[in-house]
């Protein structure tokens, strides 16, 4: 079979090259249920033909005339099966995060003129029921779970062999340049934008990521998938898994990842930095609870890992100590991850360098990559090959792409993965893609062949003194403290830089106990003068790493963690700066000595 050109070609490739008994797997009740490659092919075909029975098609295959299919569901085998089925009918899949606010869901379904919608989960069903009468273009809703409200998805499968010829003809006529999906980026401000990606956009990114990283073909490997498939990073990686013969096991939920890792024993997974931070914080908290020799050994090992440099061998003494630390301490970390992890790939946001350094030293390599939805998404990735990784960078440019840095520091990319454009937003498309170059909005520099991201162009702010401040490096540095759970730097048009800080309350509670301070509640703790002095001392210590204009002069502690549900985080766990600024206007005013 020739090299894949359309996304659904990857399914045929796997069926021909390495058909698997467990191409996809998910837990149903207490049991893991596997879907073989041939079963996925069968279900995909039946669903595609069933959709064609309903009149769903690509018509003349222009984006405007392609039918739009909505999907609001957590990641599960049915998600990918629907995705592959839509691709073969010529329809455009428009996935939406299940955590998206109902008003935003209504906006997306209306703008995309979604005709048919697939959902799962009671919360999602309730959201759709609440706005169903406001969506006149929405003809029908199907559910992956059996419910009284909507049609069960398997009820539309064409199991009788009908529409086989029609489907085969449609498949042949689909080109790599045809739009495969519209992904609405949540963004940190304003209304979501629909990113149009063609088959060729994503397929090229899969091929280039697979060869650059590289992902070798290995049908013995298993991956645990827990990031939302709505995110192009996890979706593109899923096609990489398909093309490489790697089985995909879907975690039950974010809360069950720990148990699922031990059950599945995966060889790899992808993640976002926020989850790595939480895993690391739990490990350190447990280490702090040890006593005597065990505690000393734990922090001895942690100190060794903190000094690890993948580009330098280190002394013989250091190397021998690290071998011992891996056996005594870090082997337990690997056991918690299922004991079979070869590596982890992270993306979606900047990852703290110390986490990558420590986990890699522990024998759990973490490779950071970078790229926006608009580039399908990967632009760069740190590589497995010797000399292919530099801590603090997002890696080298993928094969088949060009990258340049504009005079103002903005990263621009050109290549086959650059999006078709923003749906119904030609002016914005023209501002973003200039002479074939995608302007990412990210600021960066090259360190030899390695790209370093220094900030978001739109997140840079200027103080009232006219000095520019990049908040992200400051935030990432301060999050290294075990007492800082979340932080947002403020100071646009102000005299100095301030910060909103959400403490790591488990660690703060332990600190208070050690210092004979009573922890009554989060609200009470952040008002305690000793606690405020702790954070003042922390900031003073970290301020030494920054220029005077970048140093955090004043701060406010917050009692509640920011979340997707409460609206301060995007579905990919990035902070929504504008939302936080509005929600905590009073606290920001106090930082600058103003009345609320």
C-alpha cells in the first residue's frame, strides 16, 4: 500500500501491515474491552454508510458545502471511529470539549451550522437539551451511551451492506486538500475561532513527526490516552499510533489515571505540563512524609536528578550514584507509571525544565514538543536520538517545515501542515498567514538547532514606565516552589509587577503544622501573617533571577484553585488571563493600592 494521503488511509495501512487484536481499548464496567483493527474497520464502514443513508456527504467538497458533524464526548474508541467515518463520507468533524460552557457550545454549533451531533455523558446531554430549541439547523443528536433523550449511535449503523458502492466511490474522490475537521480553539480571550485543517495538513504532520521523533513501527507497544481528542495534539498523535501499530488504551477519567497506568502498563503516553506538575508534587509530598534514612535517601536522589545534564556525562562518581538512585528510589516512580514506560511526550504549554530534567534522570525520559492548532500542530520536537534533546528547548524543527524568527521575535512557520484558514474569518486568516508563513503569536529564539519559546506575543505587557515584561518565564520559575500551585503575573500599565498566587494547600498545611500554626481553612490560611511572610520570602528569593522591572513587588493569595469548570482555565489547562483579571479585579486593585 502506498503512503497515506488521507487520514482514513492510516486505518487501511494498519490493517494491511500489522492488524492488531487491541487497536483500541477502553474499560466497560470492570473489564478492559478491546477493538481489533478489523473490528474498527467494520464499525467505521458501517457508521459511514449509515451516515450516507441519512444524507450526510461532502457534496462538492468545498468547505462551505461539506456537511458539519458535531462531536462532544470524552476520549473513547467511538470518538475515533466517528472521526474515521466522517472522513470517508466527506463530512467535516467539528469536535467540542465536553467541559465547554453551554453558551460557547451554542455559538459553535450555530456558526458551523452543524446538522448532526454525537454526544456522550450526562452533563453533555443536559447541556444540549437546554439549548436544543435554539438550534434550528441541528437535525438530529446521537449518543454513544444509551439514553432516553437521543438516538443510540449503533442504531444508525448500516449492517445490511447498503451504500457500499456509494461509500467506495466517495472514498476514492476525497483529496488530501479537502477539509477534514474544524477545530474551535478555546483561546484565552474572545470568541473561539474555527481552525480548518485538511487531510493533507494533518497527514503531513503525522509523517513528519513520525520520522523526526522518531516513532518506529512496533505492534507490541501500548499507549495510554487521557488527553482530550478534541485537542489536535492528542488527535495527531493517535494517527501516529495507528501508523506505527501502537495500541491505544483510553483512560476512564483524569481521576483514574493512576489506576489505569498500573492496569494497562503502557509504554508511552502524551501529557500536558500541568499534569506532570501534579504527579511530581504528589511524589515530593510522599517523600516528605518519610522518616529517617528513607527520607534522606529520597532527597539525596532528588538532588542528584536536579543536577542531571543529558548533554554531559558527569563524573564516574555521579553516574554510579545515579544508577543506585534509580534502583533504590526512582524504580518506585516507574512502578507507579506501570513499570513499562519508555518515554513521555509533553506539549500544549511550556513545561518546567526541572521536571523534564528530574524525570529524565529518573529513567523516565520526557520529550517536549511545540506547535499550535493552526499547524496541525507540531512545529518542533525534542528527539529520542542521541544529541536530539536539549533541556529548556522545545526541540528541533520537524522535517518538511521551515521556521523563521521575525525581528520582533515572533515564530513563523511554513510548510504542508499550515491550516487552510479560519472558518468564516478571511480577514483574520489574512492577518495570520502572510505569504505562506503562519504567524504563531509566540516569541522565541534559536539555540543552535533548538528552538526556545520565551513568551506569547500577545501576553507581553508594558509597565507604566514603558518596560516590556514577559510573564510566562516568571510564572514558570515561581511554580518551581512546592508552595505555589498556580500563579498569574499582572502589571500592564502599572508601576510594578504583581502576582495572583494560588497556594499549594496540602504543602502549606504541612508547613503550618511544622511551625505550630493551626490550619482552619484555605480562606483563614491566606490571611495568616506568617503565611504571607512565607510567600514574601519565596518571592524575594525568586526575584534574584530577574531584572528589577520583572521582579514581583506585591502579591495576593487566593483561596480557590483555578479550573476549567469555574472558567479560569482553557480545556488544555492554560490560564485565561482576561477572565482571571476580571474575576479578581478587587485583588489586583489591592496590589496597586486602589479601592475596589
